[in-house]
C-alpha cells in the first residue's frame, strides 16, 4: 500500500507537472512575437497611409491656393483692361465732343462769313 501510495503520489506529481507544461503553450512566445510584429507592421502601414493622406491634402491645398491666385490675377487683369477700355471710350467721347464743337464753331463762322458777304452784296446793290 505504501508502494501504491508512493506510486500514485509520483503519478499525480508527474501529471500535475505535465499539466503545467501542457497548459503553457510552447508556441505562445512565437505567437506573441508574431502578434507584436503584426501590430508593428499595422502601425507602420497606418503611419504611411497618414503621411500619404497628409501629403495629398497639402498638395490639394496648394493647388487650390494656386488656382485662387490665378483667378485673382485674371480678375485684376480684366479689371485693368476694363478700366483702360473705359478710359479710352471717355477720351474718344471727349474727342468727338471737341470735333462737334469745332464743326459747330466752323459752321457758325462760315455762316457768319456768308451772311456778312451777303449783307455786303446787298449793301452794294442798294447803292
């Protein structure tokens, strides 16, 4: 019986030790390393994607600013061209007015001359 008890005790001790060893998965460390490695790869991929997104956003912002600046330059150029056109039209209007005034004065002088000549002829004819 003592022998049996000792044998049972040894068997139970071996089974307890074996259960502890079996419970601790021998591949656990490998799995932990793989999981850690996968997490690092995921983190790096996310960081790379974030950098790409940030770069794309920055590029889009720069393109938008450039387009806005170009539109502003075009608007300013158009405003200058319109102002120059208005100035030219105003100058042409002044020239036309001056020409009409000159024509009016010339016609008036011509009419006055003709009337004076007519009056002189009438005076000569009256004598």
